[in-house]
C-alpha cells in the first residue's frame, strides 16, 4: 500500500538512505529538515553537533538526488523549550538526562508527527536503527532492536507510544551501518562518507559542564566522602554524573589509594557524594512515567531484560508496576545507575516498555535491610 510519507532528513547518511528506501517501496515521500537552532553555525566541528547550515544543505542535496520535494521546518523554539531547557533543568535537579530520548519523544514523534498528520501524511520516516514488528490483528507494531546491535537505537525510541509507533517508519533496522554507507555511495549521495555526529547535538564543542555553567551560573558546594569527610569543593553539582571518576577535583588521595567515583548528587545542599567503585552497585530501581508498547501494563511482577543507558549492558530483573511507578529488582547488581536515564524493558529483542529512573537503592543498603 502506498503511503504519504514525511522523511525527516538530518543531513546525514542514515536519514538520506532511509528516505530513498521509502521511495523505492513505492511511497509518496516528502523530505524535511528540522532547523533546531535559532543561530546555526556554518560548519560542524569534526563529528560533533548537528543541525548546522552545512547539514541543511546536505539534506537538500540528498533530496534532489533522490528526487523528492524538500522543505525546512523551523522547530528551534520548540526544541529549546522541550529539549534544551529540559536538559538544563534535569542537571540542575541532580539527574543525568538523555536529550536524544526527549528529542524523539517531544520533537520528532510529537511536534513533527502532529504537523505531518495535520497535513495529510500517513507516516514519519527516520534513519534510526530499529525495527517494527508487524502488528497483529487489532494491535499495533512493536519496537524491536536493530539487526546491527552496535548501532541499535531502540533504547532512545522506547519512549514512543503505541500511537506514535503505528505512524513510524524505520527502513534501516534490518541493515548494518557499513551496508548503508555502501548503498549511499551507489545511489550517488554525497553524504556517503560523512562522519556520524556524536555527543549532545546542541553542545557542539562537547563541553557539557561549560554549557551548563553558562545557563546555571556558579553554585559552589562540597565534595564529601561516603564516610562524611569533606574532601574538596566544586562550583556546580550539575557538572557531575553518577559513576564519574575523572575531573572530580579532589586533591587528597583515598587512604587505600583506590580511585573515587561519584555516588550521588544532592542539588539542594549542592553536595557531591563520592566513594569506592563497589558503592556504586545498585540492586533496586524505582522508575516513573512508564510507557508500555510491547505488552499491557503488568498486573503482576514480570521477568524482563533491562537496559539502563544507551548502548549499556542488559540486566535480568523482576519488574512490577504500582500506580505511576515501576519497581525493578535486579538479579545481579548494576554499577553507576543515574537518575534521569531511561530503564527500558525487553523480552529478547522486543521492547516491552520504558520508564524514567527516579531513584536507586545501592546494594550495601539492601544488604543492611535499608
């Protein structure tokens, strides 16, 4: 069945090939590039950042080669409010957000999809590495990992609702990245060898701490050991993440000579708690705002594989929902679990659901019964 498809084209190789494949599948495709910055730079710095003027030109050239109409949609104001401001607020609250999750949820599959549907389009096509399992009778598609596990992006798409997945199209989910680049070259797409962007797209120089300092200002506080000893000072707790080892600014070595890691961040008192690696071991997780797309909200505890960060390892766990919270009891401890990240539940390669990590219990406290 031919569909009217809106192809989101970032200016990179993946979205260009995805758009071309949608055309090959017989769909009526229109390309769009999202202008997400009010003051885009002319060129990216190496592989950092995205959404530059260079990216917009690359997307337009790719659309010309593919032979589809192309437009630029200004989403800068919405992106600033829903992604950038959220990112800053989460760090200020002591959390470690994933802006790609928020962008997929709020921009690509909310603002863009809503506008696409209003304009008469049937689906939004992107270059994400993920698959959609065909819907069963009366059901909706289920989100499944990419065959290229090294590039799999199901984790950052797991916030999408069933309604959003039913209008999504991921043509690259069954293909390895190397094959995508080869195909782009065969199609005559100039972006075939363009490097992938990485890090936070709106922090092109990669200096997250400097970016946050510019938004939040200096907020000095103490660095405290897990035994209560004051070990140093900092100019903003937002500059730290759970599990961080380097750049702590502690001049006094531990008595046992072992490295220290960030264990917790208390934004109200501006305290950064540090300690040994084993103190990072987490046995229980509380997550909020669950989204279930691969199964109904479970009435009883279920066994699932849980991924706690993008491209992180998978942990077996017992999961149960009560109200708006999901309790996750890991079968074996996980190290360095950060609040603000997503806990994505899988059955094999299929996403069952996701929720935002709001609290953890370190294994030392579990063992002590607290």
